[in-house]
């Protein structure tokens, strides 16, 4: 018994339990099995395929180049950027479709040829699961390469801090389109893979991709050749600008007119405006002289000592926001009598608003309660900033200035809040992001920033001292921007100055004989025709998704164009209702209504005091994307049925 007990020492129950529990513990790692294993194998195989890697890298390079280059050109103010966007669509879509076709062939056709699909079926994997595995793999691989492209584009595309619409059109739009294109393309590529051989299917997929890529260009060329008026694209651009401007100006009037102090700026009529300006200058004034489409090339404000002094001073006030500059010189003492300082808008309600703003800045500029200083470099300008040599520019933000004014002048708070939010949101449509001021994309006018020093400096031969005003404007360029936006919004509320009426002509090509009513009827007809054509022309839908999927309808119509080559790649996707009611507020109509005393006889008030406009639903890109996804889902199910049939053979 003792020997036996020595050979078998007694172990306490606690130690035995502890020993057994340690021995029984097994470390089990998660394993892929069944469906998940097949999914992992397909993903791994796709990411290791040389054909997929090669075509994917080519797509990333092409797409990246044609996102970065147009974006840089647009930031530098080049209209050519819009044409580059179209070229980028053609090349990037083509190579992306080639990539997608190769992925589909690798996932569907190759396994069928190698017998892998039958092996999976015999192993008990349902056909719907094998199809779903391949479809999921296709989306994962496709979206991975698109995501890489997006990340690189975000890294290399700078300068979009405030360029909301440019960022949406050049960066977000293409990326969104490339994320949804695999969903659209899978039924096409899947059908080709199931009914064609590997070589023929690859070739046919590439061919179909090429057709889809060049369709917008072909459509634009056909439109350009077939249209009777060669200026149809420019007319659409102006009608789209009218549509956006009318909606903005209606919001401007409806918002500002409700505020007691700010709303007084609309008490004046065109006759009052004309009378005040003529009284201040003793010079004949016609509203049509303020041509917002040509003034940037005249730049009369840079030469205040020449014979056009009166108009130059008025342009300084409206376009530059220098409302209180008296540019009298020795050459023009006959224009203004006496020594009392006279400015263009004295006697008008708008002048009181602007004077209150100026006095508040002047009062607090040397105190700790002053607005944030934002003095640009000597080669910069108040509407765009950055060195001209590099083209690295961005628009000024005015929200800090409007917030400051809202606190200091609470009686105008509604106006300041509206202008601040509107400018930060729409500044790319207010002032075209163009360094030299030659672009007609903008709704409002600005000046040539290369002459910035001349526009904020006292003329050497002026007889009135404006030094203090220029000191304030030079220190606070955002203040000039704010003045200009308020003034141009106010002036355009009386007369539509932001479109080029000369491009609209009658059947004989004459613009002079076309009445204002006929001109606006033509714009309505253009918008209706373009909207209906865009809804029916499925060949243009993909390009519109590429450029406008991240933009609203009205903004997209006004912002997206073809760089002036007349291809009408977007046109109009919605119509402005009640557009003909605006005809009597055109420059042509206002000028025609003038009597023997000129515009002093025109008793016309703000256009939206008695009128209202709205837009039709038209062709909505976001809704179109949703509908295309539903259609693609239906066709994908049909491809599954065909896949099931072929897999059993």
C-alpha cells in the first residue's frame, strides 16, 4: 500500500482540475470556409491578376491626370478646363470600362472555361451564391481602384478650399460616377462574357466602352453641325445664367425687403436711380452703358483721369465696391460743379446703407474691435488672391466681414447674413474664377487683378482727396467684395444686366430687330427644348452624371459648360417658369421705355416686387442615377438567369 501510494502521489482536487482545464484549452483561429472561402479566393485571385492590375493602374493614372489638370486650369481661370473635362471623360471612362471588362472576364468567363464553376456546383454551392460571390468581388475590386484614385486626387488637388462648385464638378462628380459605373456596366460585360469567347468578349467589351466614351463628343458635334444658329450653345449659357440669376435675385429681394432698414433700398425706382446719377455727374446716364459683359475688357476705372471719368467712377462704385470715391480731376472739372464731394449714388437709399457700413469700418479700424485684417500681396486682387505667376488662387471669403457687420449694424443683420451665406456658396457663379477678368461665366463683373495697385491708389492728379477710402479698401479687400455684391445684386433687381443680349437674333441673324419679348420667348424655347432633349437622349446621361452628380440642377446648368467650343455637352436640364415676365426688365426693354428725359421717365421698380419665378423639375441627375441603378439591378438578375443556364451545361 505504501509503495503503491509512493508511485501514485495523491494530487489535490484543485490542482487536478486546474491541470485538466489548462490541457483542454485549445486556441482556435477563425477560418474561411464555404461561401466566405470562395469569396476570399476570388478577391485574392483578382488582386493578383496581372491583367487587372495593369488595366487598373492605367485607369488610375488617366483619371488622376484628367481630374488634376482641369482642376488646376479652372483654379487659374482657364475656360479651356471645361474642354479638358470632356476629354478626360472620354479617356478615363474608356480605360475604366476596359478595366471593368477584364475583371468580369476574369471572374465569370475564365472559371467557366477552367471548370471551376462546375466544381463549385458539385461541392454543393448553389449557383446563386457563386454568382453573388463573383458580383460582390467585382464591386469590391472596382471600388478599391476608384477609392485609390479618389485618395490620390484629394492629395494632389489643392486650391479647392472655397471653390465648392469646382470641387464638386472636377473631383466629386467623376469619383461618384466611377463608383456607380460598375453597377451599370456589369450587366453589359456579364452578357458579353456569357455569350462570347474570351478573346471576342474582351474585344467587344472594349469596343462598347469606346462607343460609350465618345458619345458625348459625337452628340455635341452633331448638335453643332445641325443647329441653325451657330451661337446656340452661347445662348443656352446665357439663358442658364439668367435662370440662376433670377432665382438668386428673387431670394435676395424676398429676404432683404422684409427687413425694415435694408428693405428701403428697394423704395427707389429706375427713374430715381437715373436722376440721382445724372444729378451727381451732370452727365447723361443710360443703364445700357453698364454692359457687364464687356466692361472687364475696357477697364475704364483704371484711368480715372481721362474723358470717361463719370462712367469710370460709376463702374468703380458698382464693380469694385468703391462707392464713395470722387474721381474728379483737372481734366473733368466741367462734369461736377463746386467743391462739395459728390459720389455716384448720393441721394439713393442704397447709399445710406453703404455709408453706414463705411463709417463703422472707419470708426473702428484703429481699435481692437476692428474687422480681421486681410491685406493681400501687391500682385493680388480683392476678388481673387494668390500670385499671378503660379496661378494658385482662391476666392476671398466674406463671411467674417458680414458677421462683423451684423454685430455692429444689427438693423441690417438680415442683409449681411444673406449676402455672407450666398457669397460663400455661390461666389464661383458671382465672379468667374478668372485671374484676368476675361471669362463670361460669372454673373457679376470684376476687374483685372494685374492692375490692383492702380485701383486702390489715389490718382496723382485728382482734385478730391480719397486717401482714407483707398486705405480702408486696400486693407480690407473683402469689404470691397461685399460692397460690390450688394450693389450688383441691387442693380440687377431692377434691370437684367448679367446676360449678353446681343447673341440672341431673329431668323435673319439680326439682334437689333428682335424685341425683348421675342428674346425671352426664345430663351424659354431653348430651355424647354434642351431639357426635353436631355431627358430623352440617354447617350448624354452618363456624361452629365460625370460632371454634375454632385451639383444641384440650377447650379450645374449655370456652372458647367464646354469651354466655349459650342458642343452643348450639358445645355439646360430645367426650365424657368414665368420667364417672359422678366422681358420688360431687360436692358433693351428698359432703354426702349426711356422717354425724352432718358431713364428718368422709366417708373419701374424691382422686378420681383410684382413677379415671381420658379424652375421645373426637368432632368434630375440624382434621380436619374437612382433609376439607372434600379434598371441595372433588373438586368443583373437576367444575367444571373443566363449564368445559371450556362453553368449547368
